């Protein structure tokens, strides 16, 4: 199961950006727009990490942070605080109150996701395995590098996402529609046949002259990565 990140932020636009970028990187997300919702979500969903805005209506981020550290159930959950530029005192107080890291607004989503990973890597290393391995193929998700038996494979962004979906659950068969959802995102109108085109490209890139075929076509169903017969 992918790590669940609870986003506690009242600014809708920022929530959307965070949600989009985290989900793109394979995290699951839950949203709380104020302190009360946050405390509720903490009880109900037990997230793996909390992104906590300092300035929230009703209950402040700092107060949530303190409450989380006081309670046995939430004490161990890592917190990344969001603070506004210049609030140096807030950072210090945030760290003192038990936040694991803080990010100053405005920030790049990429940087924030990197911080989230870094904090999770310290708290629960198995949650953020960043290299997928199967059938001689290695995918390093951090630096976007793919190799097969040590040979470097160059992939376009779509082929990379396709391979990632397949590599996350080896031998599981996905329909074209599922692959479209997972590798293209749901908001685009793409023909299921497009999947075939990109699978072809992916195979071409993956397979050297003597390599066995790794991507199995399952007639009238879809595709899987499967080294069983290889
Ligand atoms: Ca805010």
C-alpha cells in the first residue's frame, strides 16, 4: 500500500497542487482544511505523514503539532510544517514542538515531495522504496533511470509511467482502461488503442536482440509484466 499523506491546509489552490504532485509520485492523500478536520482525520485514517500548515483557522498548525506529540497514537507520525516566508521564529517553535521538517512558502512542489520522501525514509524506510526491480529490470524512480541487466534503457515519459505501473505489481494483468487511468491520468481523453502504441515502444526499448519478452499480452484483457516464461 502506498504511503498516505494527510494534507492540512486551508488554501484550496495549494491543496490541489500538493495533492496532484503527491499522487503523481505514488502517494495517497487525505485533505483536512482546518485543525478540527485534521484531528478527526488523524483518528480515522492514521496517515503515514502529515503536511501541516502553520496558519490555519480555529486550531493553529502549531497546536495540532503539540497535540499530535502528546497523544500516544499520533506521537510517531512525521510532520512537515509549512510556514510563510520570514516567520523564522515560527520555524524554531515548529521544530521545538515536534515537527520533523519545515518548508517555507512559496516552495516548488518537487522540493516538497523530496522533503516528504526524506522524512519518510528516516521514519519508515520500507514505505519509500524508490527502486523497483523485476526480471532483470531496475527502475530508479528518483533519478528516472531504467536498466535491464545493467544496460541502460531510454524511455519517453509515457513509457516510463507505463512501465512503472506494471513494475509496481509484477504479473498482475491490467486492462487498457486501467493502464490509461494509472499512467495517463483520468482527465485526458485517450483512446484505449493508444496503450498498444506505447506498449510497442516500451517493448522495443526494453528488449535487446537476445532478451526474452517481458511484457505479456493477455488476449482481450490487457498487459502484464511477467518474467515467468522468460
Ligand atoms: Ca493557511
